[in-house]
C-alpha cells in the first residue's frame, strides 16, 4: 500500500482529490453523479447502521427516518466544506473530525461507489487512480482561495459556459448561494465575507483568481 506523507489530523482542513483510473470518466450519466453525492453524504457519519446498499433496500419511510436520525445525532468522521465533481475526477474540501476519519470516509464511500459503478457498467477493478491525494490547508486565506479553486473547476476547465456556471449541479457552489444543504458546512468559508453576494463576486473575479492561484498551487490538482 502506498505510504501517505501527509498526516491527517483532527480539526484540520485538507484538499482531497483523485482521478479516474487511467484518466477514464468516473461518471457516465446523471445517476452516477447523484450516486456519488449520496455516498459521500452517507459515509461522513460515524457508527453507521449498515452499508449504503443495504440501507437503500429498506422502505422509503424507514430509510428516511434512519437518515434523519443520523443528521440529528451529528456524529461525523469528517465535515464537508466544499466539493466539485468533474467528468473524470473530484475535489473535496474536508475537515477531519475523528481519528482516522478521512481515511475511513474515503475508503467507505469509494468502495460503495465502485461497487455501484462496476455492477451498472459490467466492469471490474478500481474506478479511481490509486490512493487519494491529500494536501493540508495551512491558513484561512488558503482555505477561502481553495474553495474558489474547487468551485471554479467546471468553468476554468470548460466543462460549462459562464452563463450556466452558477447552475452547475455537481458542486457545492449552489449550497453556498442557496444555503439549503445539511451535507455541506458553508459557514467556515462564508464567515470571511459580508454576504453570499460578496462570496460570489470573489468566485467570479477571475483576474484576482489567476493572481492568487500561485499562492495555493501546491494545494491544487495541477
């Protein structure tokens, strides 16, 4: 198993990312993106009652009650602060909450998603390229610029045109703008801005983004 040189410490923030194996797409349909988000939402919790695949076999009412109880219990292994799913890779901005939380979360959700993907597309083997990458976020300044880097990925990578950018469905930017997610903690980043509008302006200031990108280049996928 590859050795990880970045220690994963409780109450610290990390940029977590990985690509599809051999640069292959990791999502081939809308349902695949939805399943990935379902996996990361479920496996952020500690002491889960079952694997996600078994949970989904339950009646809808029973399933929803279990998920509501998990939210109320608020017992997590990690906290999700931002995410973006791209056609052949993903970005997560995570805070580790419990010892070994990020490693446990990554193992459980990636195993769950890989099983789903392989059954659906009649394939075998890994979906993601080896061990996930983890880069420690050292300062609040790096944290807010990294959130912008993650949210801008679909635009700067030409996956979506600017006029459709804020409606891109597979990133947490919509959660920041609408404030309608239990899964994503937007408060940590938004406390550095006077309003959601100011944060969006910060995101869209690409001239400033290009300048500040040099300061966080070690945190990025490139």
